[in-house]
């Protein structure tokens, strides 16, 4: 698979493993996978009737992120998704 940075997922098996983790946690993370020096947390909105898929994402410089911040951001995004989904669908 093509990669954007040395941290990008580069094999199908690694991608499948990461997707299992995302489904279990309810949110996705990126640690310099698409841009050096940037990490992010994202939560998808339910598909509903919309023809497009949407997600809420927070990107942070890597030196300002840790596990505690990731979890707090993920919980805030999950709450925002619940509130937003009701307005969008």
C-alpha cells in the first residue's frame, strides 16, 4: 500500500488489525500517519440517510498529545457525534 510518512500503515494485514481496534474503541487515531508531527483522533457519524460519510476530527501537534489527551478527546468527540447525529438525520 502507498504511504505518506514512515508511520503510515503499509500492509493490508496491519490495516485490518487497526480497523478491528477502531471498531472496538469507537474512534480512530493517527500518530504521524498522514503528516509528520501531527496526530489526531476521529469519530465517525452514523451513516443514516446521508449519501456521504462524515466524521469529527481533532488534530494536535505530536509533542502535545499523550494517551490521557487521546482518551479525553475521543470521549468529547463521541459526545459531539451523538449530539450532531440528531441534528443531521
